[in-house]
């Protein structure tokens, strides 16, 4: 287990293994977490409509989505626990110095989890013990707590982007104010953007499952409703997300110029700079990009001749990786507009025919929209996190100073990759089983036997 | 008493709740492992699953609670523990992942081989996780985690007799709590034969826990002198309480007073934890870091205290609702393994 001093020094200087490990576990957790935030709303909505109308299809959808939610919540809880450990095990330097400022929203998040876990237990296991209306009401705290936990945890991330609530005088940390830290300048755009993203991811992934089934010929009402309800939710949020994303971009432009320059692959700042779409940066230039003249100046300042600082203003050692940040950002925006297009298609068809389209092309588009929404969300996080490099706390603490200096730490990333590979396969397998085999019940499942029979 | 000490006490309350509630859930998994072959073990496994199902996630959150309050209010202490003990903590995290997901997956699949596979993962990780949790506790308690980042040995800090014994003790204590809770659950579920089986196992594990605790004191004398002195000094009343409650719980099991046995068994475990806390007070990390020295600035402590108060006001009624609902369940065998 013990490493030589040379290996040790290399480990500290380049914390690539812990960074990879953190990115992997966050990127994994966030997919499940999005469903944990968004799915309760969907389940409670269809249950409510089902109770109101007595429509068996809606009630059955509620039961099935609730079962998936049960599995997802368990996996979300355990993958989130890994993250909590990693905050200390990997980033003990960050926690030792800044736990007092970043900790408060995490502590609040703990309570939100508690409420969520408690009411999920009641909701899932109490379906046949509570009167329908009471049961429906026990679903509401799950929704509120899910959104609240997303809000709290993203507050912590926002603080890493916009550290506030303290002063440093003579190298000492003074004037610590955890409330000001929690409600920093990035909190607004980041939390709203994330919560909307969670509902979009939920809407499009659930819809895509049913769209794929419809493509394979299962076009009964169950599948049509199962696609339509979440799809409408996702599509309704797509235009909202573009407005919120614009807000987020304005925040980055004003507070994190180095990140903006990396997002836009802008090596040389200036007046009237163009918007650079895609392309590949090397040697201080971007190759093969589409350029919209004066685009970036216009977008960031509503003025075609506005000045936008470039990477040349940032010392080379403090520049974030350009290609990853730029391509991730452009992918997110492209997908965002793609999903908007899907929403327009749906709206147009509804306006003309009062029906959700059921043609092959539309179904095909919906069935990839789930993966696309997840990809946009991951790309957004890569933009945020990689674009902040090499800082862990923007312009206050370098990632290299935050990492746990203990030897052998880099083994973790391999072990974790293995664990997540197995877990991914198992989750997909079990969710597919649930989708295909919802009605017969395992002999040991006496407790949910009544639940599954509708 | 300062706010820092109050908050440290609340963290310890969280540790206690985790040990008594989630500990019993771990114990349930251990008995699942030892329940015997598929057919023979089915009734016991069914009971365990019913008992754990609705509550394990809520019980698990106590661990999160402990972590987040610790890192907010005692950042340097948290960082010292997490950085030195990264290896066992990572193994705990893997254990938590394997256990929670396998438990959820087992319910969702139908074929026997799948249930066996997920069941085995669930049961095995229920054994391993509390072992490492106990070993980490032993490392902190015996002063093997110095303040600062990664100052203790990656392996040496926890791979010594006292911490390893502490790990074994944690496993046995979890198993003991679970059998005591499950005996009463089985009675209420109208399964007298299962209840008798759990009662026999409870008596055996209870005796084992007592023997281990006594052995533990001997080992501590040699390998954890600081803690030993504390436990036999200021902590002595609680150590005595733990021993008395443990013996009482065995007696109550013998005469089949299961509810009272639950309370005494839980008291025995809680008293060990508080005895340890008292033994090393006012240190967070014995001997180098006191609670006051590790505490975050007052503004952070106050903000956390306010959040905890608001959170508790929401949480306590919800918890009561949860446990009450599954304790007076209409259908058989649906009691959670909670105390009381
Ligand atoms: C469904 C997902 C999704 C979609 C369609 C979009 N985004 Fe996004 N974006 C996210 C999901 C996301 C995210 C994963 O939720 C991020 C990561 C951090 C955050 O706060 O939100 C994010 C970050 C993020 C950031 C970085 C914020 C920061 O570093 O603080 C910017 C500038 C944008 N987005 C802008 C946009 C624009 C202009 C979009 C227009 C099409 C857009 N996003 C669509
Ligand atoms: C909201 C809570 C989040 C917090 C508190 C958080 C915190 C962190 C921390 C401490 C690091 C390591 C230090 C660093 O490399 O800067 C990190 C890196 C990273 N995170 Fe996040 N993160 C959050 C959300 C996410 C999500 C949801 C993703 C999803 C993909 C993500 C992706 C990454 C990646 C890819 C890295 C590695 C960056 C690099 O090394 O280049 N993060 N994050
Ligand atoms: C460093 C970052 C993060 C940490 C330390 C973290 C921690 C955790 C923990 C400990 C849990 C389990 C709680 C339980 O036992 O029930 C959890 C679950 C959850 N997390 Fe995270 N998390 C992080 C990032 C995120 C992000 C970025 C989101 C954003 C939406 C999020 C949303 C959730 C939700 C909604 C759950 C509930 C479980 C579910 O519904 O699937 N988390 N997280």
C-alpha cells in the first residue's frame, strides 16, 4: 500500500486520479439524482389524475413509475453516500479549510434527504394502507424535498464558482458568514438551471422509454399516455431552460471570464469578437469552427462591439482546458435547441390535429431525446467543473492544494470505476425487468403483492 | 456548555441513532446471510426483509447527517479523520453501495438465481460494512488519527488489535440488536417458531457480545491506554450501565419479555458509545485536538444550529409518522427494526 516518496509527490502535484474519480462518481450520481428530483412529481401527477378520473391506465402508470422510483432512490442514496465520503477522503484540504463555509447547504440537504427518504418509505409501502387521498398527499413532501435537496447541493457548487461570505486579512480567514456563502452570485442561475434540467431529464428519459416501445409496435393507450405526459413536461421546459441558460452564461461572462473564454474558445480578447461554434483548438487557434461575426460580443453584452476578455488575459498555468470546455458547452447548447425543436414539433402537431404525433420520425426523435437530455446535462456539468480548473474554489484555492496527501489514493479511481461499471449494468438490467415484468410478483414480495395487482 | 459542545453532542446523538437503527438493519443482513439454504431460510429472510424494507433508507440518512454536520462544524477534525482513514472509509462506501442497491434489486427481480445473487451481495456487505465502521471508530478512539491531513498511517491507523476488535464488536453488536428486535417482530407477525429461533440466536450473540466487550477492555489496556483510562475513569458509570443493561437484556430474553429486552439491548449499545464520548471529552481527536479547537467560527455554528432546529421540527413528526405507520401495520410482519 505504501508508495515511494517519488510516486507520492507525483500524486500530489497532479491530482488527476482523484479528479477523475470525483467526476465519475458525480456524473453517475447526477443522472439518478435528476430522476430523484423529477420523477416524484410525475408519479404524483398521474396518480392525482388517475384518482380524479378513475382512469386505470393512469393509476397503473403511477404504480410502475413508483416502483422504478423505489429502485432509483436506493441507488441515488448509496451513490450520494459515496460522494459524501469522497468530499473528505479525496478533498480533505478543501474541507479542512472551507468546510465551515461550504458545509451549511450540505447540512440542510441532509434534512431534505431525511424527509425524502421518510416519505418515500411511507408513499411506496403505504399505498394500500392509506386512503387514496392521504396517500397522494404523502407524495408531496417527496417532491418538495427533492427539489430542495437539488437546490442546497448546487448552492455548495455555486460557492466554489463564486466564493463569498469571508475575507482574508493577513493570510487569515475572517468575517465568516455561511449565509452569504450559500447565497452567492452563482446561486440563482445555477440552482434554477439545474432544477429545470432535472425535470427535463426526467421528462425526456421516461418519454423515450415509451416511444421506443411504440416504435416496436406497442401502441396501446398505456404506452401513448406513458409517452405523452412526461414528454409534455420536458418540452414545456425546453424554452424555459434556454432563457435560464442565457442567464447562467451572463453570470459566467461577468464573474468567471476565464471560464467564458474557454467555453467560447476565445484565445484573444477584443472588441466585436465572433461567436465560435464547435471546431478544435490547438496551438492557440481554433480549427474548423463556424464563426458568427460579432456574435459573442452581441450575446454577452447586447452590443456588437463590446469588449470580451480572452484567455490571453489569464496566465497559461491558470487556464482551463479549452477543448473540453468549449465542446461540452456547444454540445449542451445544441441539444438544448434540438429539444426546443422537438417541443415545437409537438406543439405544431397538437395545434393542427389535437393529437400527439405518432409517426416513426417523431417516435424516433422522442426515443433519443432521453439520452440527449442526459448528455446536455452532463455536458453542462463538464462545462462548469472543467471550466473552473485549475481552481477548486475559484481564484481562492487550487485543486492541487485541496487534495488528500495520503499515499495510494489513486487506487480508488480504479476500484470505483469497477464498482460503477457493475452497478450501471445492474441498474439498467433491473429497470428493464421492471418495465417488462411489472405484474407478476416475486414470492418473497408479499408486501407489495397487493400493490402490483391493479 | 458552549455551542460547539452542544453540536458535538448532536453529532454523537446522530451516531447513536445510526448505530441503533441502521446497525440493526446491518444485523438483519447478517442474519439473512446465516439464515440457511434457500428453502429453510425463506421465512426468516421474509421477516427480515419486511422489517428493513420501509425504514432502511431513513435509517441510513443518520450517517449522512453525521458526516455533514461534522464537516460543517468541525472541518479540521473531519478532514483529519477522512484523510487518514481513506482506505477503510472507501471500503465502507463500497459496502454501502453494494448493500443498498442489492437490497433494492433483490425485491425487483423474480428469478431465483437473481434473488440469490443479490441476496448474497446484500448479506455479505452487511457483514463487511459494520466491521470497517467499527474499525474506523476504534482508530479514532485509540488516538491513531492525529490532527492535520493524512498524518496517520494508511493501514497502521486501523489495522491494530484494538481497532480490529472494535470492528468485530460492531458486527456482533449489530447482529445482537437485530435479533432482539426481530424476535418481537416475529411474535407480532404470529410466527412463534421464528421468534424462538431468533430468541436463541439473540441469547448466543448477547453472550458473545459480552465476552468481546470484556476482552476489549483487556486489549485496550495494552493497545489503547488513553481510552482505557478514560473508560475506567470518567466513563466508568456508563460502562457499568452498559454491562448491566446487557445482562438485563439477556435475562429479559430468557423470560420472553421482548419489548423490555429491546430497550435494554439498545441501552447497552448506546451506553458504550456515550461512555467512549465521555472518556475522551473534551477531545475530538484524542489527544491532539479538542472540540473547541476544531470548531468552526461562531457564525457557522449558529447557522448550523438554526438549520438543525428547523430541520428537527420537520423531521421528528415525519419520523413518528413513519414508524407509527409500520408498527401498527394491518398486515402481518411489517414492523420496522426500530427500538421501543
Ligand atoms: C437538460 C439539460 C440542459 C440544457 C438543455 C441546457 N443546459 Fe446549461 N447546464 C446544465 C444543463 C442544461 C446543467 C447540467 O444543469 C448545468 C451545470 C451546472 C449548472 O448549474 O447547470 C449547466 C451549466 C451551464 C452553464 C455554466 C454555468 C456555470 O458554470 O456556472 C452555462 C453558461 C449554460 N449551462 C448555458 C446554457 C445555454 C445557453 C443553454 C441553451 C440552450 C443550455 N445551457 C441548455
Ligand atoms: C453540486 C454539487 C457538486 C459539487 C459540490 C462538486 C464538487 C466537485 C469537486 C470538489 C471536484 C474536484 C475538484 C476539481 O476538479 O475542481 C469536482 C470535479 C469535477 N466535477 Fe463536480 N461537483 C458537483 C457537481 C458535479 C456534477 C453533477 C458533475 C457531473 C458531471 C460534476 C462533474 C465534475 C467533473 C467532470 C470534475 C473533474 C473536473 C476536472 O478535474 O477537470 N460535478 N467537483
Ligand atoms: C458533491 C456533491 C453531492 C453530494 C455530496 C451528494 C450527496 C448525496 C447523498 C449523501 C445522498 C443520499 C441521501 C440519502 O441517503 O437519501 C444523495 C442523494 C440525492 N442527491 Fe446527491 N449529492 C451531490 C450532488 C448532487 C447533485 C448535484 C444533485 C442535483 C440535483 C443531487 C441530488 C440528489 C437527490 C435528489 C438525492 C436523493 C436520492 C434520489 O432521489 O435519487 N445530488 N446525494
